C-alpha cells in the first residue's frame, strides 16, 4: 500500500488521528462504569470463544472467535478495540451477534494482550494497523467483513473503509468521529484542542513509563472484569500503546485534513454524547464523507466506552441496523435518549 494521505496532507504513517485517553488517571474526571453494565455475558464469552492467530506480514495478531459453529457461510464481523482495552471489551456484543448467526472475530490489536508487540514506533503506523484487519479477515478465509471499531479501533475502521474498501462490507464506528471531522475540530475548536492534551502528553518520549497495568484498568469498575484487564495489560506493551499516538496522532500546529476517499459502504455511527475527549462537534458533516447509507445514533448521557456503558442500547442498535435491508435510502440521523 502506498502512503495514505492524512491530516494536513501528511502521511498517515506519521500524522493520522487517534482516539481518546479515558480513565488512566481517575483524577481526569472520568467516572467509572457501574458494575451492572460491565459483565452481562463476560464469563460466558470467556468459556465460549476460540482463540485464533492471524499472520500479518510476520506479526501475529490474536483474535477471539465466537460463532464458528455457524460455518463459513455465516457473515463475518471483525471487532477492533481502542485504548486502553482488549478484545474482551466486546463481550456483550459478541454474544448477541453470535446468537444472531454471525461469526465474530474480536481482535487484540498489535501491542496488546496476546498479539505480537513489535518494537519501534513505525510498526504501529496506520498502514500496518489496516493490514492487521485484513489478516484477520483472510485467516477466516473471507475477502470482506463487517468491521466494527471503537476509539483507536474506530480510527482503524474508518481508514480501512477509505483505503481498503475491498475489505469492508459494512462499517460500524463507536465514539470516533470521521477523521476529517476530528481534524477540523483539532484545528479550529479550542475546547477540542484543550481536551486533547492527553494525546500530546502521550507523544512525549518515555510517556509509557508513567503508565501501569492497574492504572490503565482504572475505568473498569467490576472487580472480576478489572482483574482480567490488569492481566491483559500486564501482557501488553505500554510502549506499543503510546506508539499509536506517536505514529498516528497529529502534532501541533494542527491542520485540517485534506481530501480522502469517500466511504462507499453503509455506515452506522454510535456516539456517547457525554464523551469529553472526542467532542460531539466533530460529528457534524460526516454525511458529506460517506457515499453509502449513513445512520448516526446519539446516546445522550453516555460517555466514551459506549459498548459497555450503554451495552444493551449499543447492541440493539447494531442488531437492528444489520437487520435492515441493504441498499436502502439514507436515513436521517436519529437521537436515542
């Protein structure tokens, strides 16, 4: 793949956009999720998944597979987590999708948990992250998949749909605005600039030294789930986590992103409107960058980790949207309170 044109005309490999830091330091004001929302199906997923490994140009990518019993004909859903997280974040959605007849492959992105942890910032550049999605799809003997992403996983999903449209059948993005919208807000919105201080901190040399596995799992309130997160983060590369920001997040002075290919597949976007790090203003104009059907679900009073904070609402929105006839007319953006 050639260089991807990213923010301000710069290459994605050095200047793409990323997600949000939520809950590494509880002093930041992030409220932990209530325990009830954490593990509706957590233990059941751990017992049911098959652990698979895909080769991405020599980097091993782990993914948890649920619904393999449905066979090769079942639609494939590839789920991509953000920071700080791992495949287990999708436990509720995985269960519901598998029960509805889908094959679900939830990745550990490179650097995390059971996936390889290559050294060097360049190993975490966006073209490599896109290739990892393709490797999981190929490992399932498929050419395309429904791609679902949250936070950094959402950014990877957007860029996969733009630059490897052959891999994406449908796109679902949670709490990560389209990169053009986010770059516009970084360039023009002082509040978004201020709320992105965490990213500038992460770009500093040695930033990983200020992180701990327990601190990264601080946003998880359910004790059983939190222990799983701590164990996963102890297996992860803290340097690799920071490399996502160092390789892909824009640096000051911020510039609005130039032209990018339109997304030509149907898109469902879900955004927790109480997210203080990815402000809702970045959602404006998304329909201009999506040529396929586009639906936006706004979840008021919900924060960044929507797949857990509003698990039932998110799962219902995904299942309803996937069940809609393909190729229908573009719908207005609904609001769900």
